[in-house]
C-alpha cells in the first residue's frame, strides 16, 4: 500500500491539513476529498517516489550510533548482543 500526500485545497483548514499530511491507502481507495480532522477541502499532491537502489536502504552499523539507534543481533536462543549504538544493555536475555 502506498503513502499519499494531501494538501489543503482552499479555505483556512486546521493545522493538520494546512501543513499537509500523509495517508496510507490502498491503490483501489478513492482519493480523500476532505480533511479527516476538520472536513476542509483537500487535494492529493503528486510527489516524487522514494527509490532505493541495491543495498543503499540499509543503515550501516557505523552510522546507526550517529543516528541515535541501537542494533542487536541474535547470538543464541533468546539472547541478543548489542552490535551498534550506546543505548540499552550490552546483552539482552529473554530468559531473564
């Protein structure tokens, strides 16, 4: 299911639709005509797709910490080891 962007078509609208909003919809769903919060008129905005090539979409472990993420890898049954980041324990044991 794709994400569709909507913007205020006319009028004042609410803060939700004035700044634009994104909705996850099926391809078969009809475009929204009104804001789900204030019933103001909205229109679907055509935007560039997010295209990913190869493995570029995966965060490298070296960049995870910079982005504030923590990554764990399974090392045993119910045991996970921190491989990137500084937040959280070094070892997670689901058996505890």
